[in-house]
C-alpha cells in the first residue's frame, strides 16, 4: 500500500474517543505526511488541503484487528490481500494482523516481505504474524529475530496449538529475549478429534462430537503457568472462548505476567444453541460456546480481562462450507460486522461504555503486540483514523460484502453502528 | 430452501399426530399384497455407509409399492472419485429421482441434501444423529404388543452416545408421554443425554432401569464409532449384558427389542435373543410396512 498522503487532512467537528490519550470529547485532528501533527479543540486548527466534516460522528484511532486470515499466499480463491483489506477498510480496520497458516506457511523472512510488498495492493496496513515453528509443525522454532526485523509483529501456529510443553516454553523464552508475543491457538487437539462444535446438549442432540471447554482451558492454564515462570515473556491467547480459560488469563494478569487475550464478535454474539439445521455458517474453531461462557466473556470484556476484539476473519469458498457439517471448513468472515455487533451486543444490550468498546478495537490490541505509533491519535502517531456513526442501524447483507467469501452467520442481521470513513496514513480508503 | 414436502429427516420435529398417521397407514400396508402407490416412480437409495436390513427393507418396501429402485453405494460410484454430497444429489435429481433415501456417516447430511435438492429426502440414518424409520418401526412394534403408549416405561440399554436409534427413539417416545430410562456407563450414556426430551432420565444401574419396565431396548456397542474411546468389554458385559435372569427384573410381560445387528454374548445372551420375550425379528418384519408408509407419504400418497 501507499505510504501516507503528502497532503494535509483536517478532520473537524467530530467527537474524538481516544482511550489511550484519555480523550472523550469534541476535537479536531490534523494529519500531515501520514502522521498526526495536531489534536485540538474545535476550530483551533486552520488551513489544510482537505477537510473531513465529522459532525455528529465518532472519531477514533484506526481500528486494529489482531487476527485475520487473508489466505495469501496460496489460497486466493478464498480471499486475497486486496479483497480482504478492502473488507477490513469497510469494517473500519486500518491495520490487520495476518495469520501465517497459508500455503506455504509464512515461516520465513521472504514470505513476511512478500506479504508487505506494495504489489499485494493492500488498502490498509498489513502486519504479518509469522509461524512460531517451522511449517507450523510444532517442532523447531522459527528465527524470531529475523522475522521481527522483516516486519512480523508476533508469532503463532494458529489453526493449531503449540502442544508440546518444551516447544511452548522455548517459544516463550525466545519471545522474551526479542520482546515478541507468542500467540496461542489454545486447543488440546487430543480432546477434539473429529469434533465439530462445542460439547453440550446441542451437540448431543445433533449427534455431533463436541469439543469440551477443557480442551481450551487446559492449554491456557499450561501456557499461563509457563509464562509466569519466564521473565519478560509475552503470551497472547487468540480467540478465547471459555469461562475457565478467562480465569487463567485473570490469574496471569494478577501475577503481573504479560498475558493478553482477544475475543471474537461471534463469541459474544452467539452460543452453541444457535447451531441449528447443520448450518455450517455457525461452524468455527473455537466453536460457539455455552450461554455461561458467553456471560463470562461479557464480564471479561467489561472488566479489562480481555484486551482486544479480534475478528478471526476466516473466509472460505461456498463449496467448502455448503456440505456435511462435520466435513465443512471451520471459520466465518467477520471484518465488516465487528463494530456493528460490538455496539449492538455490548453497548446497547449490556451497557458497556462506548469508550471501552473503542479501546478494545484500538489501544487494547496495540498494547498486545506493542504496535508503536498505533492505537492512539497523539502527535506523531500514524494518521490512521476510523470515523463511525454509533447510532446508525443497518442491515448487513453478505452478498454486498467486499470479502471474496460470504460465509457468515450474520447475513441479514440488524446491526448498530456503522463505519462512515476509514483513513490510513491520512488517506481516505473507505467512505466519501 | 426448506426440505421438500414428504421428507422425513428426523423424529425430533415431527408432530405426534403425524407419527400416528404414519403408524396407522403402515397397518394397511402389506408387502405380500402389493399396492401401486409409487407406480412408475424412481426411488434412489443413496448409501454412504454399510447397511443390510435398512437398505433391503426400503428396497422391498419401494418395490411392493411399484417403484423402481436404484441403489448407489459410496464404493464403486462417483462418490469414491470425490464427488460432493450436493453434486451427487443434483445428479440423482437430474436422473429423475422422485424420492431419495439416504444413509450417511455424517450427522445432518440428509438435512443438507434436503436444503439444496428439491426432492423428498428420507433419512435412513445419519451419523450419530437420527434414524427415524427405525424409531417408527419400533413404535409400530411396541404398539402391536402393548396396544397403547399410555403409562409405558421403556429402558434403552447400551451405547446411547453413538446411537442414532436411541436419539430417535427418545424423541418419539417422549412425544407420547412414555417414561424413557437410558442405562449404561458414563462414557456411553453421558448425563447430558437426559436433555434430549422430556421424560428421559439416565441411570447407571441396570436393576433401576429394568424395574417396572415394559419394553427393554438393547443397543450394540458400536466399535466402529468409538473414535479412540476405550470400553472395557468384560466390565460392560458384567454390568449391562441382558441375561435371562436380568430380563426377569423387568415386568413379566416385558418385550425385548434390538435394532440389530445383535452381537450374541456381548449386549445380550443367545438365550435372550431367542427367548419368548424377544421381538427382534418382528422389528425387521415390521420395517417393511412402516417404510411403505414412509415412501407413500414422501410422494403424497399416504391417504
């Protein structure tokens, strides 16, 4: 993608919510050379090449998604970096962290550079997460230092867990040395063989083998335990979905360990009871959990145990989803519905303050991966801005999605809160 | 798209009145007195999984109604070459299928088929989920022996977790107020099984299951579906095998049922299988008229 616009852009008349800077009020923002140069009360800043009228709208630091699958290299029939980042922009995300479980696996400097190349035609910032082990085979660690220098922001074997104790310990130790977060897809795959949804009454009724909550919680417990023993280690738990796993994260945080976690919109919007008629748009991993897990997630989102909302955007072609539930691919798309679900489900229904929701999309994720210059709009920060109307009710239509794939359970849902403009480096990449 | 009229995907969402209608119509069906209700119709039997009695029973039923039957088995067909479930469905429809009878190792496969292919779909067993024609023929068999469902208690003993027969039976019996007791070790009969339908409970003790029971339904331990689960067979036999002595713990006029195939010496003794209270072969016999009714219903001729 192009680096920041050389023109200056003044966003004026809007209501700025910048949790990291503790600002929640009317503010104008001037961006020049791709960076924020001034934030000031209304009408104080004058003279820009372009103006953006944000009256009646919320202005926030650009949203950061810590967990997306853009499917390149190798699976461009599902999604490309161009289509995936277009969908991201439509959802208000100015930065997306891409998962390395592509074909081939992103476990080398070359592939990290390939992902970041302008030839990929990304419209938002692509921040690659590299594989933690070579080929994500769970054996030998990758070269964290070189990957980091090439621009990777974290390591993970997402799609599968780092199962072996000594490999996970070694990853956390090396991560601590280079200050690199290790992102864990927490699933004890020994307990989830042939399983396609959460283990519970619904799975039993449907005759589907269920993934027990313990399959997630056991791994998180082990990882938090390891992280507590390794000074300066950084553990990030991807798409956390169970009450018991959240307890472990809380334990780690209380012990001042750098353990962070993310929650997906579908895990705060749906439960396993929503899996009906073998509709594989409700099939993802981790699976939709029980109502009591959802309650625990809501508490954790409000009380700070959860650091970020991440979509786990996982596009699949229709022929990979419209089939036997047990054989269908795991995953749903999520970039364009995240904000609308967060405001509808968290703010309107559960009265979580809008400032906290913005934090979960901005300062929270920036902290998880130490993304310097992002997650806030202080002077000198990147000119990445998300402008949205928090009251706008709208109906999401999957056919109109900018993603190449339409595998979402939220087709036809009425959502609240719509992105009006997405600005990356001072350039409007979505909106008027 | 919703399933075509006449489809039978499961018992769970079938109304009690509809079940009674099928059972009543089945009483008028007799394979030895063919009726041309499906004359000229094509019934495609799509079997992704091995089956003896269900397949032949549907085939005999279809033929007794005057239909042509085509059997497609996973092995030796395009399915083996990687054709998807839906593409097979579209192909079968293009060949002029009037009814698709499907047996599949994945739960919900008939539902997916019915969602996309505009032909009545009959579920002949899908994974661990349901086996509605078996539940209907079992209900038919119970009513031939017990006249009414009222006040009945049915014990289902064995591998409930892996059993589509048990799930369908629980749904059906519960709709008629029958008390259902599920019995077996925790690995095979999880507590959550009691949430299947109202009036269903779980016990670990066979004496508890048999006391006051009118119908004893036995299930096979499905070794092919255990998926790594370890079952101690001698232990299972010691606690749950149906022996002549144990049958005595049930009501005096209790009947013993089993969907088959039976494994003598495992879930039951030969003595029980061949005993006076066994109705295992009656179930097989009753399968034909019940499936005739199901097929007639599929083409709108159950009147």
